[in-house]
């Protein structure tokens, strides 16, 4: 259910994006990504916004009364294994390496490595593409590294003018900081490695969640020369945007109508999160999404080569925020699942994908003990989600039609 945009506003966004599809960088990137791969559209959109953010740097911002907002962004793409998460990231990284190779950060994510990498750059800016965020999140479970890295990424999200940190090698001082992240992992891996406290502390809440379902595989096809040409043009456009902004940095104007619509949406988002079942988790997330409304609108304005943030850019941003808030609520629910509930869901999905699978094959694939499988299967039977058919001494598990 949509709470931030009206039906008429959603239709207006669709028509507006169709009208600018030939000139807007984000729409052109999404079309390019979709022409190459069956990766989810939402992943290509997230990648495009990260690329624009890296291009924009601190050369434009919104000066609100309460704070200055720079458009740095952290996106977290979530999907099952084999759902083309890495594909969308790889295309974006290729473009970044072509347009601004000096801004691509190392994937070695310890606090010391990230600080050292940024410390060698003047200004301290960059973008990181992490195609298996589970490794980084696993590192965070180590107490000495984990809290330090969470705190560091949380601080860098606000693009501080100056940031100093003591390392074993000495003090490292960063200036004009601007970091963007595009990360991907599976929802299961995320919920295994993070906790509700990671949302409440503000760390995970700084990421825009982008959750995609199963993709429909396309037939293999030969890459066309036109596709390479389009990729080269998109990378060249990123360089052109960067050069244009660097020549005249400054605050971006926002129209009164756009500001009023953004302000109203922030109030609506607060009201929605207060009523959500997981309000203690969705409220901190929505406070960050409130600011993302302004950040994304600024990115869309630059993507469209507009000199001002107007209502159209606010509505495009709010469309993305509206989807993100619902996905944040889903993640809050997943983070609260105990191990039994998670394993029950995993078994249910496995049976749906393999109807009629034997208990022997379940044991072989899951490596669980027979008592564990039978316990979880009983839970699924009680929920009316599977049936168990006995064939002699062999049990076969079938999903109940409609459960998928």
C-alpha cells in the first residue's frame, strides 16, 4: 500500500520518466542495464543513483535551516542466490572505473583499510562496490573491528568537512569527505549477521534497502556493438556532469512547492512508522529515509541536468522512499525471526522449489539431523503450507497449492 504518493502522483511520475527517458541519466542507465541483463530493475536504478552521487560529489548541496545536506548514498541490494545482484554492481563498477577510476575505493573493509584508503585521497572521496556484503558484515561481528567500522560508516554518511582517526600507523585526517556505497547480499545472510540493535543504533538505517524477487532468465544472446557504444557514452556523460559541477560548485535551489511536498512527506513517513508493528525499528530507519528524500531528489535533478530541485524530482525520490520504507519493515520482521523461524522459512522455500522432494534428499541438502527436519516439517504442516506423503518408508514433501 502506498502511503507517501497519491495514485495521481504515481501516474505523473511514470509519465514524467517516460518523457525524459532519452535524456535522463538514470532512465538511460536502467534501460542500458536491462538491455544487457535480467537483473532486477530496482538494482539498476540503485546503481545509477550511486554513479550520479559519486559524480556530483560535494559540488552541490541543499542548504536547509537545520543542516546542509550532501547527496551521498548507501544502497543495499538484497535478493536470493543467483538473482543477478553482482551483475548490476559489476556494470556500475565498470562505468565508475572508466569515468573516475581515482574515486573507486578498495573492497578491504576494515576501519584501518578504509581510513587509510581515503587518507591517500585529496579530497577524501570515493565509492565502494561490495558484491558480497556478507564478508564485510561477517567482519563486523568481530568486536574489535565491528563497532569501529559501523561507527566509521555512520559518521562518513554525513559527509563531514573534517574527520580524524587514530590508527596504529598514526593519526589520519580526512577532508571534504564524501563516500558512496553499493552493496549486495542475500536477506538470509544479512539477518544472520546483523541484529535489531544495528537498526536502532542508526548503522543499518543509513542504508536504503532494495529487495528484489526472483528473476526470469533470458535466453543467451551475443553482445551487440551498440551496447558497448551506449556504455561508453554513459561513462562519458558521468565525466561531463562531474566537470560541469566542479566548474561552479554551490547550493542547489529548491522550489517552494517542492519543499512543501517534501516536508509533508516527512510527516507522513513519521506517522506511518509510528503505526508500524516494528515501530522501534522502522522509526529510526524512516528518520534516515526522510533525509534520503532530499538526497535522491538532488541526484535526480542532476541526472536530468536541471538547475533546480522541483516537484518532479521530489516525486521521483518519494517513489523510491515509499518502496524503501516497506522493505525496511520487511527487514525489521526478518531481523526479529529466531533461528527456528528462519530455518522453517528456508525449508518452506526449498520445498516450494522442489515439490515432492524426499526426506532423504532434504537431509542430504540441508545437512540437518532427521529430528530437526521432522520438527520443522511438522510446523509447516500445522501452518497448512506443506503436505507429507508416505511412499513405503520414504516421506515426500509437497507445497500446498497457493502457498507460494
